[in-house]
C-alpha cells in the first residue's frame, strides 16, 4: 500500500489512500467502537456538566463531530484534498468545546478519531506532527481555565492517548500492507507454479518428440536397411524358384538370418540409449564387424582403414557408427556398386569418411534427395561434429564427418571432393 514520502506534504500521496483505505475487519470494528465510546462519553459528560443554552451548543458541536467522522471517508474519496479541511474542522470543533468551562478538558480525547484516520493515510512523521499540532491546540484551549502547570499535564496526558491510538492505527495499516504483499506474493507464486507446470509439460512433450525422432532415426539407420535387404533377398528367391530351385533354400536361410538380425536390432532400440554404443568404446571393432556383415547381407565389399587407436566418448562413437551405417545403406540403395570404403582416423583431427565410386547425385539437391542425410547431419551436430557430402552424377559420393573445430584444417585431406 502506498505511503507518503518525506518530501511530499501530508495527504498529497496516492489518491486511493487519501480517498478510501480498506481496513481489516478487526480494525474497522475497533475504530467504530472507539469513536462510539468517545462520542457517547462526551455526550454524557455534557449532560452532566452543562445546562441551558450551553448544553445545547455543546451537544450541537458533538453532533457536528459525529457527522464529520462519519462523512470523512465519503468526502475524501470524492475529493482527496478535503481531508485537510476535515482535520481543520475537527480541530475547530474540539477547540470550541475545550473553551466552554473548566469541565471541558475531556473533549480533547475526541481528537483521537482524526488522528487514527490520519495514521491510516500518512507517513508516521506526518502523524506525529499532527499530534503535536493538536497538542498545541489543546494547550491553547485549556490555558485560560487551568493555568500553565495544569495545562501542561493535561496536554501530556491527551497527547499520550493520541500517540497510543495513532500507534494502533499505524500497526493496523502495516498489517494490511503485509497482507496485501503476502497475497501478491502468493499470486506471483501461483503464476510461477503455473508457468513451471506448463514448462514441465512442454519439456515432456518435447522430450517425447525427441525420443520419437531418435527412434525413427535409429530405425532408418538399422532396421529399415535390414528390411530392405530382406526384400531384395525375397525377390531373388522368387526369381530362383523358377530358374534354379536348388538355390532357393540358401536364399530362405538368408531371409531367416536377416529377420533374426532385425529382431535383435529392434530389441536393442528398445533398451537404454547407451546400449547402442560400441562396446567398450571400440569404434574400430564395431565398424569392422558391420563391414563384414554388409558383405554377407548385401554383397557390399567394404574396405576399412583405421588410422590411430584413441578412444572417443561413447556418445560420439555411437553417433559415428550410425553415420557410417547410413552412409553404407545409401551405397547399397542408390550407388549401384558393390564396393565402398570407410576411413576412420582415431587421432587428432578425428575424422570419418564413407566413399563410393557409384552413380552419385547432384549435391545441390541433397536436401531433397531422401538419402537420410538429414539424420546423419543431426547426429553429427548432436556430438559437435560437422558433416559434409560431396557428390556429382556419375562421379561417386563421399560423406565426411569431423570435429567442427577441425573442419577447416582437414578439408584438403583424403578423398576427392569433386568425385
């Protein structure tokens, strides 16, 4: 809740505060009870201490006091500066009451109502200043009847009462402010929790999408190629069934072998991601076994050249193995040759090449070639490597994966970019 800054005159703070300030229920009832008690006590005192026209005047002034207290919230809400006029009017009413007789000092307690109302709106220093003004007003009203020493004592008593009421009002206002801050913090916390929940849901959806993409990519790199080989073998068996039936059992055995291989690959894909990495970090060994299998499965003779014996992190070895597999898949599917070469450098700068001398394709159409190149590029990017493809129609194809930081240093090594 806004508060008046020291540099601002009392009452010239936020219009909402000057006009109307919600009170907690307990404070509202305490304020109403205090006003009622002070007003009724002042009326009873007037009935006992005054007679005739003076009693009528005092009761009329008390009625004005009541009206001012009740009308203040509405008047100040409509026009905030009217609060100053309200304080002046209250001071004038109480001052007149104080000057009625030597029994009128009690009316000084009526100043507690405007003091409490000011404490709800003003900075504490402004409230203490108002109490000092009202103390001076009380002294001026009582000095003629009570003399100097008695007046000082009475002023001190009534000023202390005003300080007590003001302190209560300030404490109630601070309680309202703390509650408002707590409610704002609670609202912010609810919003933060909502955002966190939404972020968690988005992360889960993104993670699921990434997992689906990984599985689709792994299927394309492994199982899809096995199924492709099964299709080719089945077609071959159909042709041999009419020409050389004796060769068909061998083809059926090959189909059975490929089916078992596909089942093993599917089982491996369903296991933990780390299971797809070459065992023990031996990328060269895994590539050697895969090249041998390509000869048995697809009739593709793959020469493997390994330079160096350093080991890469398991994640990098798994990605490079998949890149090599997809590169050889493309040779089988699209190159139209029965030979390919894989070169692996296991010393800095690290490098992997898959090359063939097949029919090739236009490198400008690589994005739409359907050769799984996007998956290879994604795998390379995931481990911080770069992947380039050099090919031309009739000139073969070369796929090169290398550490991104080393790409510029190795462009001139190995293979022929124009082939």
